[in-house]
C-alpha cells in the first residue's frame, strides 16, 4: 500500500509524543544557563545526543525488525535479557518514573511553599502522585490516552507561547559560562553528556517496536521498507524536538541575569513563565506539567510491569505495577537534583553500550551478523563505559586511571569509541580466521 504524506505526518507526531515529556524540558534550559556565551556550541552537542541518537535508536529497531531483547540477544541470549532489563529499569523505576513526580513538584508546587516545609511537601505530593499513578496503571481505562491527547497539545501550545515571548523579548543578556562550558570545545563535549539525561536514546530502543507495528498497518512489511518509512516519519519528530530544545537552550541562557544560577532546570521554566505571564503563568504551567508527567508515569509503570511479567509470569501484572510504583515512590523522595545526579553514572555506562548496539545493527549486513563481532565490540565497549561510570560515581580505579586518561577523547568520556572500533576490527579478524580454519578442515569432495 502506498503511503501518503499525511500518514508519515501521523506516525511522526506519534513518535514525537512518545519522546516528548515534561521532564525533558528541564535539561536544555539548565544547560543554557550554564553555557552562557557558548550556548550555540552546547546546543549543537545536546542535539546530537538528545535528538539524533533517539532517532537513530528507533531506526535501528525498524531496520532490524527485532525488539530490544532480540536485538541485544545478538550479542548473547543472556546479554539480551540483562541489557533489556537494565534499560527498562533505567527508563522506569530507577530514574525516569521518579523524575516525573519530582519535576511536577518542582515546577508546580515547590515555589509556592515556604523553604522550611518543602521537603515535607515533596513527601506528600509524591505519595499522592504515585497513588494515582498506581490506580490508573492497573485499571484498564481510556482516561489516560484521552488525557494524553488533550494535555500534550496544551503543554505544547503554552510552551510555544513562552518560547516566542523569550525569543522576541529576552529576559536578559547571555552571561559568562560556567567552568564546564567555558570554551567552545568544552561546551560541545559537556552538552553531549548532558543529552544523555533525556534518556531518549534508551527509550527509543523500546519505542521502536511501536513504530514498526504502526508502519505495518499501512501495508509495508520488509525491514528496509519499514526503516525507510520510519526515516521519513522520524524526521518530523526530530524537527519539532530540534526546535523546542534549541529554543529552551536560548531561554535558559537569557534567564541568568534575572533568575541567577539555579540548581536544576525546573526553576528556569517556572521563573520564565512568571516573568512573562505573572503568577497565573507559572500556575498554568504547573497544572499542565503535572498532568503531562502523570500520563508519562502511568505509561511507564504499565510498560515496565508488562515487560517483567513476560519474564516472570508467576507474578501478575498488578503485582509488578505495585512493586515498581513503590520503588519509584521511594526513589522520588530523594528529590529531583539527587535523581539527576544519581542517573549520571548509570547513563555513562548504558549509553555507550546502546550506541554500540545501534551501530552494529546498521552494519549487520556488512559483517554478516557475526556473533563474534557483536560480542567483541560490546565487550570492548563495556570496559571504558564501566570505568567512566565508576569514576562518575566517585569510585576511582587507580590501576586503570593513568591509562584511560591518557587516551584521546577521555576528557569528554568518549574514549569508548576507540575501544568499540578495536573490538569491531578484532571481531572481523576472528570471524575471518574462523572461516579460513573451517575451509581448511573441510575435506575436498
């Protein structure tokens, strides 16, 4: 069946809705605050990992025709299970689900409370937020999709108005960047890592299956046809995310002279809404963000429960949903800044492995899908990824530190690229040697 432009647009907007979450708004705004004069360099870096990689992850799933577990299982069946579990837990109860509650609190509630009771307010709000999330995630209902279809346009509409106001009437001039962004190169490399915080690349490896099924409804079946359709549709999603993230970066850069440097990006959005539209502006933003985060929380709880129920069916979907809700509640009590800080080591470990898997997927036909290549490239990538994660967590490994820090790209936590290339090449050599050995051992007819 021939696809029309309207169908590409529909799938592209669906993909945008899957990626777009109120929590992601805080990272480009915060980065803009810190990058100051170097905001454009930082924006370029952020867009690569915050927009480009998620797009690539969806294409990888569409190109392969596999789900996440099957795709990672090309390394080994056990790795497929462990890697997919790690991704679901990361975009689920460990970080992304708790972040929906804490972002809601920071944007909608926190600034209305006296400083001395904000911690108590967080506990009460998070409890109510997850009680409602739990109830809706275990109760089949059309309420959640209906709310999502209504709230996402509301949030986007308000956001575009806020962005337009900030572009035509900037809050202030751009200020000097912080030390992590004080040169163009540092701004670019720091922003590359900042883009990890969106977690969208990890989520894309899960969402890709939804896109595949949506495209198949239009009559396309082969992996290449599906990947081609996903490419065209994904460009629509990428375009909108590009615009929003770039605009929020500039909003954050212009906010410092008025708001000062803040702890995370949530106060930037609240301050900007209040600056342009008064108290009612921040109140409206908070209301919309709560509902947007609530639908995201419900969807993630239900998705994680569904996945782990397939792994361990002896526990019901309701039991898994209850477990993940309680776990998310406990982690959310640490607050938004602690969650963001705690996620950094995990993301430094998972992102290189995810990018490695994406690249291998696109090169699959080049090396005939050899498991040796998949295994060695992944194993080599895991070494610097683990080192960077431990270092970010404050667990230095002196025996490795001197060697790792002497490598190119080590200062920007990108030395894993060299290890991946080495593992990939050694895998090709191993596969070639194995083929020669098999031909030698095969007796002549």
